[in-house]
C-alpha cells in the first residue's frame, strides 16, 4: 500500500527547525511533496542560502519520512526559492510571536 501525501505531511510536522520549535511544514520550507510508489520526493528550501543547518534538516526530514509506512526511499531536492516571513503558517507566526521573534 502506498503512503499518502497527508501521511508525509503529518510526519514532517514532527520535524522542527533547529532554531525554533516550529515544524518545517509550518516554517514554509517544504515546497513540494510527492509519493511515487515507495518513494517520497521532497522539495525543500531554507530561510537563507547559507543556512548552517541544511544537512541536519535534510537528515531529520529523511528519517521522519522513512518511518512512514510504505516509504522505502526518500529523495530530497534542495531548491533555492526565496523564503520570507510570509511563508510562515498562522501556527508558526503565533509561536514566533510568543518567543519574541518579530
């Protein structure tokens, strides 16, 4: 049975940005998510091109998706689409405000 995109999104809600207690989904870092058979394909961007945590984030994304039933392979494509605070979800904005990040 093939995994669903919704199952992948749910798994990624448990992967947090290393600097803030906000998921990569709510940070707006995930730019594409597709399931093809037993492969999850992820397109991801970062808050800055020089993000020092890129490898950590990719490893955490890969580990989370490999725990999803039906996923055997994860392919991560790093894309450098501009990220702005507008990419934050309402949940992320609320958390950032509570932390004093504006």
